[in-house]
C-alpha cells in the first residue's frame, strides 16, 4: 500500500474516474490532447491558467479544489488540521446523522471516540501499522522482481507469503534472504495489527467505564 498523495494529478484522475470519463473524453471536454491529460494526471506537466477553469467545469468541481485539494469552505480547517477535503466532508456528513426522532447525532459518537484517553494512542498505533504495511508491500515487490529473475513465477496455488515462507527455510535457495525479509516484515505487520486491536479495546473500555461512571450519578 502506498501513502496517500494529494497531488493535482491524483485529484484529476480520481474526479475523472468518479465521473466515468476516459482520458480521451476528458481531453475533448477541455479541448486538449489525451496525451496532455495523461501528463497532468502523472504530475509531469503544469496546467496552464486557461485550462484550469475548463478542467474544473469538465470535472464538475472548483479551481480551488483542483489547485489545493480543498474546497473554499474547508481551507481553514485543512490548514489547521492537515485533513484532506474528503476527510473534512466525511466528518461533516457523519456529524449530521441522527438516530430516530431524538436529538442524538453521530457527532456524539465522534466526540466520545476522539475525546477518549485512548484515541491518540490508537492513531499512533494505526500510523505505525500503516508504515509496516507499506514496508511489507515494498519487500513483496522486490521479492517478486527477484523471483522473476531466478524462478520465473509463483507456483500455482500458492500465495506470495506461502512461497516466501517455504523459500526462507531452504538454505540452498538463491532467494532465501529476500524471502526471509518478506516473512519477517509480515510478522511485523501482524504484531502491529495485534497492537491496533489492543488500542481499539482501550478506547471501548474507556467509553464503558465513562458510561458506568455517569450511570452512577
């Protein structure tokens, strides 16, 4: 898994895909070449001022969102928190969901979660977990490259991790060291997943204790 990259190119690609347009169809709407759209989406060519407005209209968005990745009404929140436009809009949407005919909204649950003692720890552990997953992806990719050089391809019916586990035990294998690193990193990911589950439990335990305490008053 690669880190989320909030670039102009990624935003153009995501909006185009969301609207069911091919690069050729988008190019026709903006009156540019398909090759130029491809360069934009890969962040290999800057967008000229005159194309920004036409591109925003074609993708049914704003120039602000294309250029900065944040709609005008979310700019201050994004600057303060580092949250993306999608993250802010999701929180806004969730905050207005209500239960039945009462006054309870999902913002109660959001505040309870984010305001709990375990929330910061949960986010730190989740961040750590993301880093380990990204590292596993890199090692798997490198292992696959080496596999093509020496072995050709994965044996039929085996996953990459299963094959790596087998090769890590075969001292005569030229891929033993690469396979061992993959398995070692997979173990790291599983450990971080266990820590993440513990962090979630701390949050829920904290809420339960708070609820029990409030019920005694």
